[in-house]
C-alpha cells in the first residue's frame, strides 16, 4: 500500500479522492447531513463508516469508523465489523492510547478529553474515546487527510 493512502477492500484512496470515488465502492450513503446548507457528512450506517468532506469541496477529508455509537448523528449508527489495519496490525477497540502507541508505533497526542491524534502530517490517525469513562475502549477511529482541498485546487488550476 502506498504511503498516506487508505484501502477499503482492494480500492485505494488518497487525499484527492472525492465522494464519487468512494461511492463507486460503497454505493450511496444511508444518510447525508448538511453543514451550512451543503452536503457534508455521508453516513453508511450498516457498514459502520462515515465520510466527511473538506470545506466547500467534494473531496473526502475524513473517514470515520464507528466502534461505539454515542448518539452523534454525524457518524454511522452501527458498529464497524470489518478488519482495520494500521501499520499492518489489526485495530482492536479495547486498546488504551498507550497500548495503541506501542502496538502501531505511533505517537499520539491528546488534543482534548478522549480525543487523540497523530501529530500533523499528510495522513493523521484519530482515536476517539467515550468522555465519561477511562480511555479503555475506542469509540471511533478516524483517518484525516490534511491539506487535501488546497493541494487539489492547486493541481486543477
């Protein structure tokens, strides 16, 4: 797999992949929520996946995997049941941030209570934990492509 990409089944996605690219594999979302009057959140409830577009763009900036739904309407309602790998190691929802750092050889920074991410780079990994319990069970896992819209616009101009 190429650096700074994500793969779903045999399909690879980059920071330039659009919602249409994901729809070719996943189909149409079960729910689409708007932000400032524009389609922004695409939830695939039965798959446990949600896609978030970059601001004022059709480029997917974040892919969110639901492990524990806390009622947030922007994420998938069902838990993800597939296999997720980070650095060729399976993600286990019962790991603490420290265990994740050691297992996947990642540096994690807590940016707010229950929200950990890798330091800014082209592909950031995000780990969300329920805020009302100790950080022992992942609520969501996310991938964020940084700078996708700006670089996409520069290439297309």
